[in-house]
C-alpha cells in the first residue's frame, strides 16, 4: 500500500508541475492555461554521401534562421521546430521520409533539395496541399501551387553562358553533362535555342572518369559543362592531362573543391562560369556572413543563404496569414515583391519559381573576376 501511495503522490506532483508550467498570468492578473504548439518544418536533405556538403550547408542556414526567430519570440508567439530526414540523395528514401514527416509528425511545410528528389515528391505535395520550398535549378513551381522553387535557374544560367559563348566567338560547341533533369532539361533547351551545339556527351552520377567523353569532344572550340563541383574538378584536371585545347564554360568551376585543388588548371584554362555568391556589400548579406562566421567558424556556401531566406519568407507568410493555412501562405508567397534577402532581391513568378539575378565570372590572375 505504501508503494501505491508513493506512486499516486508522485503522479500528482508531476501533474501539478505541468499545470504550473503551463499557467500564464495576463496583464489583468487573470490566470490562463496556454499550450503553445510549435510550428513544424520538415526537411529532407542528403546528410550523408557524396553530395552531403550541399545538405549540411542548407541545414546550417535553416538552423540559423530558426534560432533567430525563436530567440525573437517565434511566429505569432509560437516556436519553430525542425525535423530533419536524411534523403541520402535517394528518391525512395525521400518519399518515405515525406510520408513520415507529413502523416506522423504533422509538419506544416517541407523543405527539399535537388531536382530528382523534388520531382518524386511533387505529386505528394500537391495531394497533401502542403507548402514546400525546393532548392533546385529546375522550375518545379510549375507542378503545384504549393511548390516554391528558390535557387538559381538552369534556364537563366544557359542564357548567361550563351551570351559568353557568342561574346567569345565560339562556333563549334560541345556539351559535357551529368545525365539529370536539371542539366538535360531547361539548360540544354535554352543553350541549344541560340547556340550551335555540335556534340552532347552524358555521364552518370558517381562517374569519376570522363576521358572517353572528352575525347569525343576534341574537335569543338568551346566546351560547356553542367554537373556538380566534384565532377568539374575531375573534368578540368582530365582536360589538361589529355592536352586538350578549347575554351571552357560551366556552372561549378568556381566552387570547392575546384579552386583549392585545381589552381594551375584554372590559371591555364581561364574558364567562364556562372556567378552565384553572397554580396557582402549589401547590409543584410554582411550581417548574415558575420553571424554565420561567428556560429560555424567558416564562410557559408550559397545554399545556406537560400535556406535562411526561405525560412524567413515562410515565417513572414505565417505571420501575415495568422496561421499555417496552405492556401493563404501560397498566396502570400506568390505576391512576394522585391524581398531583400541575404542572397539578394527575390521575386516569384506566377508559378512560384524564384527570379534572381544571374551573372558571370572568369578566372584570371589567380582569382575570379566579374566577366563583361
């Protein structure tokens, strides 16, 4: 009996503590019971594997934004809770993660990376009517009113590179591309529209030797590459090993690990590349860079800045709507007008695809310079 009594007393004490913790005193002295359910953000990222550096960078930007919002009192008094799932860059695992986050955890939004993953989730996002943010170069916003793409655009990149190809008087163009929708879709379509692409060579995700593809491109005047930074490093080194001589244009020659491990090759080839960076001359960007450096001890990749901006956009939309209603949040986001983010000014088109500036840089004299 004594043990039972002790147990009952313990339960009573715990219950009282819970009630006390939840009791709020208003300005009039009235005591109320308030339960603050957090706003939940579900995030599906590659946190392991060869592209984990993208996922980790994106995660750091989310964490930084959420910490700032929660320290400032949350959204309409509610804190944000983030639930991460590892996609491992696998569509099947991403679909399972989506169902877990939405059906079990009850998240209010989904954040994703990469075109293949986002395309696999698109029908589910539309069916569940849940607002999503995708860091992908493919215009996934066209697929659902609930899908928002905030990242640089492959079509815009192709147009910028086309300008450089014409400006450099390149006549015979070869394309060496990763066989993914973002590279073989809008990028090729826009590039081919105004340029004479003579040869297209594809490689698969995970390939580490592109010599056979490069040899088939030996007669072109200019080579355009579309793929990941690790691929760009392999390609730029193999071009020099094969003593190939053509102009080089690309998307990721200015991203690590290329600048650290291929300085000699960069000096000799002087590639022209898409420029996506955080402009520290803008006050919002400078504050973000300084705080990121303080928190993580390093300079952020642009993925962190995109993620940071999107969390803030989502928070602003909830604040304006007063709750997490997907229809309202979607409408508010679509009406975004010159939002001043840490990665520059942002607008969405009528489908929810971000509109951001695209520029070019060229490697000269041991560094990247603005191309004109």
